[in-house]
């Protein structure tokens, strides 16, 4: 059922990320992300003009599409081994660890999905550990980057 028009936009702080099971792993990776950035796609347009064409301008031909890498920043969680195992499998060349990652924008109640970005054939390509220093007010933040082959945007 499509979402009805609203007078106010949805808040960006109501989202969830499902890294989902994939490959030989049967468990979902659980984490609360603070930030998701980089969702986007671009389609290349090739310009072509035949030498005998009477039109003095090129034809525009749709080319390949490419998808941006998605960066996820989250608070440190206890089960880092699941995340590391996924990255380690990708690093070692495993094609069995491709997953479908779903980023879901939730409604004001936080219970219903209003829009979803599904990233297919996603793989973890970068992991950055938190920076440690003596400041007592800083939070340990990890960052991961996910590369994917296709993005599908849907509304339930």
C-alpha cells in the first residue's frame, strides 16, 4: 500500500539496517547504526555521432550504471567477530558471502517501513576500528563500507 502524502517529511533518525544472512552464514548481523551515507547510483551516457549523420549533434545512448559504496557508522557492539568474519571471507575471495543489505526508513512510530533501499550482492570492503584516546566524552565508533552491484528502492 503506497504511503499517503504527508504535510511533514519523515525524520531521518528513524531507520534500521539489516545486514541479513548471506553465504554460509545463517545468522543476521545485529547492530545499531548511527549513520548511513553514500546511497546513490549513476548511469553513464555515451555520446555517439555517425560520420554521415545529417544531424549536427550526437545521439545519447544509455550506458552502464554504477552504484556508490555505502558507509555505515555505528556504536561499538560486543559481537565484532561476526562482522570481522564477513570481511575476512570477502578478503579471502569468497563469492559465497554476498548478502542483501536492507536500509529501511521507519514511520513516526518506528514500527512500519515507509521506504527501503535493498543493496544486492553486497560485500564488506572496508572496516575501520574506533579511535582510542583519553577523552571520556567520546564514543567508540566503527566504520564499515559496503560495495554492492545493484540498488532497488521500494515503498511497501
